[in-house]
């Protein structure tokens, strides 16, 4: 069984692969899947800044593109004063690609930790049901 502490360690190791020549702000994410698989993600920046992909979305897109969709938990880490808050784009993507009760473990290099669920990350999120007539 993978503990929060282990998932955080995986996120810290993912952070080492960040490609951040512009912000110099590496972020790491680790996903725990129902079958025990762990996917890593780091932020990948681009000279066209808006094309940057955050660590959380990198990890989720890796899992989905391997055909593994059963997300149980996600840990995110950066060198922030408070546990790193995912951006709005990642919250929206997490709401669509993770079950609402998916555990979200936000942390930083000082090991401050905040835990919540994906549903709590983005109350009132726009979803596919909103497009039903
Ligand atoms: O939760 C977060 C917050 C920011 N970033 C990235 C995007 C960009 O590369 C850098 C600065 O915003 O950090 C993430 O990957 N995840
Ligand atoms: Zn983001």
C-alpha cells in the first residue's frame, strides 16, 4: 500500500525532471492509480509561455494515454511557502479526469501538507452535464 509520504516522495522525484527555463519554478506531481501504478509529472514550459503544461496535467495525461484512468490520489509539490495550490486549469482538468473523492495531497519542501478531495478543489465546476439541454 502506498502511503501519502511515499506518494509525496514520488512527487519530489518527479519535480527533478521539470523543464522550467523561464520560471525556474519546478513542480512535481505523482498519481496513485487503483492498481498501485504511480505516474509522475513535471511542469514543461515553452518559449510561447501559454503552452506550458503543469505537473498535474502532465501526470494525468500520461496515465490516461497509457489507458489507466482509475486515479486514487495525487500529490503535488513545489518550493512554496504554503502547500502548492494547483492552478485553475489543472483543477478543471482534475475534476473531469479524477473521481470526485480522489485524494489530493498538496505539499512543499518544508513538508507542510494540506489534504482535500478533487471535488473540494473546484466547487461549482463546469462539467459535461452542463451541456445537456
Ligand atoms: O500547481 C502548479 C502551479 C504552477 N505550475 C507551473 C506552471 C509554470 O511552469 C510554473 C510557474 O507558474 O509552475 C505547476 O506545474 N503546477
Ligand atoms: Zn496547473
